[in-house]
C-alpha cells in the first residue's frame, strides 16, 4: 500500500463499514422474502465515502468482469446513483444479481486496500444498491448498439454465462438467440438460488433488459434433443456459445439414497424455486415438508437447501458436513445467515446409511464422526473417520448437496466436441474456444460447479472471442467503454 | 413454448387423445421418446409418451389417462386452446433392429407407449406379436392400429369382455411354456405388469426392455427426481432411459418412489374437482 493511501486509510477510520438492514431471523424463517433490505441512499453515500480512491485500484483486479469499481463508488458518493449503475453496466449487464450472489469477500473486497487495516468497502452491497435504485427508478438505460453485423449467434442455456455472453454480443451488433431448456430463463439463478437470496423478479427484469436490447429468447428448447448443435449451424448460425451448466446431481453412493424423502439439492430447490412448491396447492408441484431435515454438504447450495427446508416448516434443519467449518466452501454471509436462523451444524460428520420407515420414507440416518488428517489434493485437511463413533440421527428428509457434474446432453449429441474424463467440455481458458469450429463454451459446463460471476466472466471472454472470429476486431485488450445514451 | 390444441377427445373411460401443434417435436421424435408439458401457469411439469407424429402437419398425438389434477385439467382443455409449455422430444429412442421374433406387450395406458415402438419393430422387419391388455373391452386402445401392424395379436381383458380373460403376462407365460421362439420383448404398463413380465423372461433369458414412467421435473438430467435402480446402479430415466433392461430394474423401489406424493396428488385433485364443480 502506498504511503498516501496509508494516511487516507487512517483518516477514514471513523466511518464503520455499513450494514444492510435485514429481516429478523425469527420472522424471515416463516417467509421466502429476501433477507436484507439493502442500503438506504444515506448509507450508500456514507459507505462510498470510505473508498480510498486508490490510484492503482486493486479491487478491479479481483473482478472477473473488470468493473470500474472506484468510479462507480465515486458516483455514489456524489449521490449520482443512476450514473453509478450505468457505469457498472458498461462492464456487467447483471449488477443486481452480482451484487447479491458474487463472493465479493473472495474477489474485489478481498483486495480492497482499506481491508488491510479495517473492514473493506462493501463493494457488493453498493453494487446491489445502485442496480436496485436504477430498476426502481424506471430509468433503465439501454446502451448504444453497434450497427448490425448480420452474423447469427446461438447461445445455449440462459444461466449467468449465457445471459452475459448474449448481452455482450447484442451490443456488438450481432443477431443473438438464447435457447433455454426450462420454461423460464435464468438457469441456476431461477431454479437453484432461492427467492430469499435472489428475488426472481430481479432475474426477470435482467432478462427483460436483454430482450429490450434485441436478444431473442426461446424457452422449452432442449438443444441436443429438440434441435441439435449441427442443425442450428445448418440453419445459418455463424457461431455458438454453450453455457449449459453443471446440471447432473451427484449422490453419495450410500445405502438408502433412493428412499422417498431423499432429494438432490437440485430437485429440492427446483421444486421450490422454479415450480413454487412452497405455494402448494395454489401451485401444483408438491414437495415433502420434513420435521427434521438433514442437508449434506458445506457449500452455498447446502445453505440454500437447509434454509429453504426451515421456511417450509422444518422444526430442525441440520447441515451435515464431513470437514470442519474452516473448509466449508459456502460464503461467510450465507453461513452466518444460516446460523442466525437456527440451522444446526453437524461438522466433521459423514453420513453412512439412510434408513426407511415401513412406507419407504426416510426415518433416520447413520453417521460417523470424523477428524482432520493430512491435507489432501485440494489443499484442505482430509477428514478421517473416528473408529467406533457411529451414531443415528433422527431425520425425515435428506437433501444431498455435494455437487453436480456437467450436463451430458450437448456433449452426447455433438460429434467432435471434446470433453474431460469427468464430462466437462474442453475449452480454452482465455477464449472459451472448444475443439469444434465456431463453438465456444463457458461456465460450469467447462469448469464444473463454480460461481455465478466466474460463469459471467467466461461468458464475456467468449463473447469477445466470438466477435473476433466473426468480425476480426479484437476487444480482449481494451474492454469496450460503451458510450451510453438515454432512451 | 406454448402449444395449440388441435383436438382433445375421450377415447375410452378416463382415457383421452390429444393432438398438439409441435412442428419441431414432430420432426425430431423417434419411437420411445417422450415430451414434458405444463397445462397452465401454476401447473406442474409431467412427462407423456408421444404416440404418433405427423411431421408434414407439424403435430404430435398423446394418449393420457386422467389420474390426478394435471391430467384432469388437461382433459378439460378444448381444441383451439393452448398448453402453457411443451418441450421435447426427451429421453433416448428405443433401440430398434430386426431381432427376429419380437413381442410387444402393452397394459392399460402403457399401450399408448408401446404402439409407436411396435410399429418401428414391424418396420424393421421383425415378426411381431402384440399382446394387448386392458380392464374391459371399452378400455382397449388403438385396436385398429395394432391389428394393422401385428403378425399375431393377442387381446386380454381383466373382466373377459374381449379376448383372453386375464392378464397379458398369462399369454406370454403360455407362449414361453409352449417353447415358442421369442427373441425380444418390450413391455410397458403398470409396474406389477412389467414386473410379472420380466420374471417370466428371466429364466429363459429373453431380452426384455421396459419403459419407466418415473416422476420427473425438468426431464434433462438436472434434478434426479426420476432416478431408478438398474442392476444396483443409479440411473436417471430422463437421460439414461426411459427404457432399461427389465431384468435389472428394481421395481420395488420404483413402485415406492411413484407413490411418494400420493397425499399431495389426492389433495390437488380434490381441490380441482371442487373448483370445477362451481
């Protein structure tokens, strides 16, 4: 840290990092509404004033989509909230989503210079604030679209990678169509992430924004089945981006996983989020409501599942995780929210078997206590069973949230598209280019289950690579600043 | 995307035939594949087998039995109205080849699933025996169509109102006992029927394929709701099936999983019937 910034850091110490007001845990476990209310304008300006305005901002280095963070924060400080939102949108088409689900503590905020002495600027909460402010104001600004190139690009999957790629390519003048297998666009943002963490109206608004830019959307189309990749090319598509995600749930391979009441996290969350099973019988899709629910896993998806179970009326909702809290991949915010709501954490605990009642529904789960041994290939200490530590847990629903493999539909139906042994599509990290000409891929289908923002970063890189292939213009070095105009 | 209804009529007690506009599905569908539909905004997603397609007209035909709310709601839809969503074709097509002597067995509404497969088997050159079962003669489906494609046709009814008095499995049992040459069996129907069939063919080692109608949500491998145990391994009916080697399927588990939402289904149906009555 430079000397000058060090001084500023000392001077600004008086203003604490602002916190968003939240629904009380006791109340929120009875509903599916969003937990934080967001900043007030005053809070946002106060928080923005904490920024040191570093000459060489480290935070930007931590952002997978290269948002000009100090500039948008400076606009907030001046009370120019809408301008701040537009500044973000130059680089990121989905700020109200990223402001909510990005792991900022691992990215921009981790590198914030202020964070060395005190708490970093809450960049994520500020991003969320201005994006919401813009949406509420109705002054949604459409960026300038380049003249039509006449090139057709197909985007397969409308999750974060696909939406981002579509947003970039439409601005560059290409004809863009997104194909979505489900009946609603958004991918994991809609079927996976619960309403209380990411309201579906927000995802809908972001999709509407893309449509307003000219992106075409076709739902209920399973590429690989309804139409194959090769058929799309025969129909005149010039290039394609595949962002079909990690949609194939993994199970533990322990006895009893086929019992009634054992869900993959994908199924549990899809029934609830996409199909609105929490509103049964107003909505038709059912979901089992347990009294004692065990969610296996330590990631964000596990937290989402355990907190959803609580909102569906569980008396007890447990997280069962084989390592310790330090190794949990979930965001700190999510773990804290789960704890506040009364989720019980059974750490260093490994499920061994699930037992049925007479009707074939879950009755109990046998677990074993673990202790941490030597670090494994992931660098985390390997959990080792403690002999003789088996015990029975009384549960009636088990949710398996231990990860997903890439969805196989496109690799299976696209000759020449090379995949890794574990099923992921092989794609160049910098461009998303696959083994097939004109086909690019990014997001979880390439990396395995990761984060929304990494998928968005991959979508953006691939969009520029596609643009380069179609027009010869290289944007990868200088990301476009996108002159804005008021519509 | 939404799909327009061309016609929707009752063809047997509680059984309906619906013709839908679906050009892309009509073009791509192959025997054994299914679709997923949603009747309306708040509806659930249900899988149904495609019975016939007309790529020229751009239409597909489904046959369904009114069991719960969704199928009852579907049966109330009129020609000219639209279904909220229709997606497909999903699942793997049946592996069709000239096996020699093929036996296609349908029970109840499962006959709707068997018919296109039987037709494809016939077209591939098989000597085709069809064993067709229903509760009564009124419940028999697609009789004219199967008469046209079968080399030999055995009709069974539970009440004896037409053909053999008894189950389809009894006809197959007789064929096996009489040492008739059977190279391939496809059976679709209620789980107990499929289970009875595979037990008969297991001893003589006759290749037997069954099509499983598991509970599904997305139908693309994403949720795992449709998982079944096949040879002790977990398979997803939507992307690994819907057809499996019948000798390896754990039907007991399948049966249990099909009942998982029974209470909910009854409640939803009751509520819909009340609304409908008003």
